[in-house]
């Protein structure tokens, strides 16, 4: 039985993340193509305000929640990707 987070990820995250240069670390939203790492980085910058991220990126709140669910499952990879941006 799939969890709510599984369904969110399936609905919003591109399952073909292996076609991106960084693989899972570069996973993107299906509809907009926005990278998960970019949303997580922005989420940190706006003090974890999911609604603000959704507004700033013109995304449904559910898509941002899907990015968060994906991040929770791949935290080390996404954190490493974000660290590369600061180098």
C-alpha cells in the first residue's frame, strides 16, 4: 500500500531522473521542470514557507510538498547538490 508521500512523488516528480546530469540529485518536477534542489534551497531561504515557495515558483502547493517528500527520501543527495552551488 502506497503512502500519501509515495503518491505525491509519483504524481509530481519526474521518474526519469536518470536523464539529468546529477541523477537523483537533479530530479525535477514533471510539469514545470523545476529541480527539487532549487525548491529546497529556496524553501530554506524563506524559512520553510511552503506557500511562499509555491507562489514564487508559480506552482501548486502540492508540487512543493512532493519536492519535500522526495527530499526527505534523498536528503544526502539533495544536500550535496545544494552544497555544490555554494562552492
